[in-house]
C-alpha cells in the first residue's frame, strides 16, 4: 500500500487538485450559475502563489489563504459585473475571462515569466496539509448539500423566480457562487503550483475548462461526490489504460459526448437512481390483501376491502 | 491603406465563420462549440486529400464546403438532436448542447493533431500560387479578393433568404418560439438539419480560404476563432445578419489597430474585451432585439 502510494504520489496530488478545480466549476453550477470562471481563478491562484513564495518567501498556509482570497476578490468583481447574464452568455463571458487571464499571463513580464512561466516555487506544503485542505473543503461543501441550505440552493437553481418569491435573496446567492468559485479555483491553482513547484501557460488554457467540465459532467454535477468520482477517474484513467496513450484526447472527447447525451446526472446520478430502484424492489410491496389475511395494517388496505372487512 | 486590405480580408474570414454560428444560434437555438473544429477539419481534409491526389483550388473549396456540411449535419443528427430529445427542459438542453459540442470538437481535433504531430499544415501541395496585384502601392492578393467576395456574397444571400423567403420566415419563427412554430406546421428537425449543413459548409469554406491566405494553420486554431466569432455575434446581436457583418469588421479593425499600435501579444485579448463590454453595456448587441420573456 505504502509502496503504491509512494510511486503514485504525483497522481494522488493531481487528483486532489483536480477535485478542487472541479468543485470551483460545480459549486456555481449547483446554484444555476453556468460560470466557468473557476479556471481563470485557478490561473490567478497559480501565478499569485508563485509570486508570493518566490518574492515574499511565504509559507504554504498563508500562501494558500492569500491566493484563494485574491482569486475570490477577483471573482466577486467579475460576479458584480456579469451576474445578471444567464445561460450561454454567462458561460461565454466567463470563458472570455479565463482566456483574458491567459493573455495577461503571457504578457505579464517578470511577474508571470511570459511564455516560459515561473520555476523553483518551493514551500513547506506537506501531503497531510494537502489532504487536510481538500477534506475540509469537501466537508464544507457537503454541509451545503444537506438540510435547509440545500433546499434553498436547489430552488435558486431550478426556479429563481420561485426562490425570490419565497424570500430567498437570489442575487446574494449568485454572487456567493462567484466568490466561492473564485476561492476554490484560486486554492486549486495555488496547490497545483506548490506541488509541482512550477507554473506556466498550460495552467490558464482553454484545455483546463474542458478538463474541469468533463470531470463534473461524467462524475455528476449536483454533488461533491460527483466531482470526486470524476477527478479520480480522469486523473487515473491514462495510467490505467496504457492503450489510450496518444489517443487520450479522442477518448476524452468521446466520453464527454456520451455523457452529455446519455448521462445527464453523471455516474453519481446513475448510482443514486440504481440504488433507489434496488430499494424499491426490496421494500415490502403495497398491495390490497384479502380481508381474512392476518396482520393487515389499516393504511395499506384499499378502501373497498376495508369496507368489506367490516 | 494596406491596413484596410488586412481588415477586409480578416473580417471576411470572421464573417464566413460567424455567419453559420450566428444563424444556428439565432434560429434553432444551437450554439455549436464544435464550429471551430469543423473549420479546421475541412482544411485538414483538403490537406490529406492533396497527399493522395493533385486537385485545383476551386475543387478543394467545394470539397471543404462538403466536408464542413457533412460534419455539421452529423453532429446535429448524432449529438444535438439526441441531447434535445432526452433533455428535460430547454435550459438543460442548452447547457448539455454546449458540453456535447465541446466534446464532439475534441474528436476531429485530436485526430488532426495526432496525424500532423501538432505541426501547422498548409495547402501548398495544390501548387496554387495566389496572384498579387499592386494598386497604388497597396498589395492585394487574389485569395483576399476571393475571401471578401465569398463572405459578402454569403452574407447577402443569407440575409435575403431569411428576410424575403417563406422558408426564411419559418426559420426565424423557430428562433422566436419553436413551440408556436411547430403548431404552425414548421418541421423543426428539417430546418435544423438544413441550417447546420449550411453553417458547416460556410465554416469549411472559411477554413480553406484562411489556410490559403496564411499559408498554414494549426489544429488548435479553431478554438481561438470560435471565441472571436462569439464576440462578433454578441457585438452585432444574435440573429441579425447585418449585425454579424458589422461585428466581424469591427473586430477585425480593432485587432489590426491593436496589432499596429502595441507591442506584445495583446491582440488576442481584443475579442474578450469586446465580449465583456457588449454584455455589460448593451447585452442584446448593436442590432439585436430585446428578448421578451414572461415569468
């Protein structure tokens, strides 16, 4: 086990970062905000953390916090500007934001290292800290998926007008989505820089939008479990399927298409509905019984039989 | 003056590409994210064809149109139709059509980058040499003239079709309300197929013309073009043909201006800036109509 862990450390780290990146797209999606700005925040987090470590020699924890907060602040500004947009317009505006971050990174001079990127970003990030951060984030996200808050979030997503009429401040929820997405994306970018000790233009590319979307579409868009399933699947698939190798992009594309058509709720949704079907099957059947049968609970008896029993 | 030629030819490539995107989005409600992939694939298909056999440029252009139309139609039948049939609501369908488009775009691009090993490819094997004329100190190539003629012609034909014919009216009515349109006996599926085929054909033509113009393109150039076309469409207003024309030439002019005024690689950011500015100041675009939506 530990040998396996040691030899696949890079993949484990990549999985944890991928979970956070996927969540930064998933959280707004759950609130009905089709924003892909998490990828831009990822780029911001990646470059900000590199600068903090290289110039200020900050430790891992403050770097994570500051990167996350900077990205969240940018997310808030972006949110204030575009939260009124909906659907495709919002998606495209946020993709434009992501690509703008890329152009800034390309032209950022010594702050971003231009096309070369920044190297030698070493901070005291331990695996324990990395695990702890991701688990903490997952717990916090889980708390938004149970109870009253979950119901409010569902209403804001499915029917914003209804939510508003029930006294839910839809605007605040939507803005929060941008901020949370920014923070998670920034954190993911920061952790990516710290684990790989380098940052470059590949950390702000359109490809990441595809990766993050793929992760949650295949895993499941409505629960953090979906993000985890997708992140594990897509980080480990290439190493498991050696055959895929150079056709990786092709296979990914095929998976995305199939998921978009046949799996509207992702693998996690598939698992949920399968479980529900099994539970239904083994539940004692509710059927009208003959009046002379013993131990008939009154509620399960159809009215006409009830009359006949009397 | 040389800049004007550059603006005209660049804007025309954008126009050929964006016309189909805008029409499909404005009428049948499909924003095809694989439009850039069609553009690249048509050029790549011609490149592969030239490896096998020598063909004149005019035939190549026809082949590109056919490849583009076939791919676009296939996507519509195999992906977008399926998504729409299975989706619970219009909004869910919109999101998943976007995602399906991203996925389906990866297929031909992966194929092309694999075959070309991520190198740029061109159509020089056709032996075609663009003739260059110098008029009053301004250099104009025959490819540039062809691009402008094709783009303006296509835009004019499309505008005429949408505004003046019965079928065009039917198509526009789908964009306003496809349920009511269905009640009026309009077969959405048939119109969707035709629209996507035309859109794909135009993208294919744009692919070959740009490749001839630049000499070579890479498999990844479709994504950047897609965002630019989106900027043009948003700027002009979704569903307005005149709007797309104005949007495309405005973007081309801004890009050429930025390219000549600044150093560095800021030119890519122009289209993003336009998207933001338009969505903020005038979300319906210059010529767009305000959407009426009842709660």
